[in-house]
């Protein structure tokens, strides 16, 4: 039995969606080979779909000073694991595996980044992300010094905090709606992709 994509209505067909949303869904389907469930879940509210993906793309696709795509995805995985968001851990874990070329890294970061075989830079980055997501999140002089010491710029620090905050919202929405990860995400970056 297949789990429903959401506890809220999802489109019967993408043909029923506004043109821009349909085009976004078709573009991700072309790239990934499937439609991630979060796209269909958010299509329930077109204005929120647009706002969500506009901010997602502004954070995750922009060139950061020194923060790599793999590092951004590690932030998502670590904070999503603490928020107990299966969808984001699985989906973004796939991206960690792909961007880092390290098939075990996402699982290690999700369980406990402090025992994962990562650099001090990554450990400090994830410590700060969890501080932002689960505690006060204030950028103190001490935090700034720790982050700068391992090579992050002021703009990188903003990115770490903003990614953490944005995915806190994402984690809560996915949990609210009961949206499961697509089965395809589980194998991505673990086994070679079929051509």
C-alpha cells in the first residue's frame, strides 16, 4: 500500500496547476527522473509554493563565499535529523551523498555529526547550525570567532543560520502534512544511476 503524499489535497494532475508551477514540477522531474513529493504537497497552495521555492533557491543555489553545496546539504541533514523530519533527512541525505561523493556521510551526520569522520570546519558549522535551530541562535562574538577561525566569512555565517531557519519551516510543514520521502531518494548516491 502506498502512503498518501499529504494529509491535505494534492493536485489530481499537474495539468490542473498554474503554468509556472507545472513548469517547475516538470523541470525537477526531468532532472531527477521523478517528482519529489514535497512539490506536490506544496502545490496545494500555489502562492506558498512560489514563496517557498523562491527562498529555497535563493539560499541553496546561490554562490556562497566558501560554503559548498555539500556543506549546505549537511546543514539540512543535521538539523532535519534533530527535528525528526524523515523526508528532509532522506531527500537531502541523497544530495549530501551526491555532492560529497561520500556514500556514508549523510547517515553519519544525521545520527551524530560529533562522531562522524568530518573536518573541524564541518563540526563547527554543524554545531552552530544546531545552536541556531534548537537554541537561541544569537551570533555572539564567541560564535563568530569560532566560525571565522575555521574559514567561514560573515556571509557564510548568514547562510548557515538562514538555511537552518528555512529548513526548520520545511521540516514542520512536511511533518504537518505527513509527506513521506519518495522511495527514489533512498538509493540516490548509494548505487549508480540508471542511464
